[in-house]
C-alpha cells in the first residue's frame, strides 16, 4: 500500500465532511470545498476519521492513492485554518498598494503594474513591501503568489524584485568584480 495513502485523515472539530460516492465535501469556519475522487479510489468515514482506499495495486492506482489523500487533507485543512504565502519586495522606491479589487505594484517599470485580485483569495499589504496572499485553496494561493512573483522576479545582481519571504537569491558577481585590475 501507499505509505501516505493508507494514513487516515483526522477531521478536526468544527469541520463537517460528507462522502457522496466519488465526491468529498468539506465545510468549515473558513468556507466550503469539494474534491472528486478518481474511479480507482474510494473513501469512507469512520468516526472522526476519513479513510481512502484503492481498488487494485497497479502503479498508477498507488500514485493516485497518495495524491488524492494529500489533496483531501489539504481541503480539510484549508476550510479549517486556511493557507497563506508572503512575498516581499526588494528595491528602492518599490512598493505595493491594494486599491479596490486590484493590487497596484510600483516597480522599475515606467508605469504601475495593476494585478486584479481573484475573488477566491485575499491579498493584504503591510509596510508597502510585504504582500500576504491567503485563502482556503492551497493550490490557488500558491498560483496567485507565483503570478505576483512572476511580474518582476528577483534579479541576481542587485537582488531587487519580488520574492517569497525567506527565499534566498543566488547573487552573481558583476563584471567589475570578476575582472582584476592590471
């Protein structure tokens, strides 16, 4: 069996989970999410635990077993606690502001970059340079954070740009530093 797939998912207090044949519905204090299981995976509730099992021992079934267990765990955790990613802006004069339904980024460009905020995520800005993306869907939060980072990736010479909090950028030496004075 898949080592990850065979582990039961403990359902926390305040979260309701329903299994309707191949669809799992999780509802909690943060919202509601659904996940549809593939044909080879089945789910059952036993008390406050959700157990996923597979129909056969083929390689693809084993892979789907572990994947779907993780996806269901993520939606249960998402409706209970939520997910967030933080981005920081490095550079002189670079800043971000939320205006209505848009994130306005002032970067090295000649014009401000307007990023429309999706309805299923929440974006907050602290200290003009710290952006927090949060929501109940882990994949969607990561996707929106990656889209914001892609607007101006950190460059390797000065390190300016948008990066994840705690991300280390490998810096390169400039041309003047690599050529020695003769």
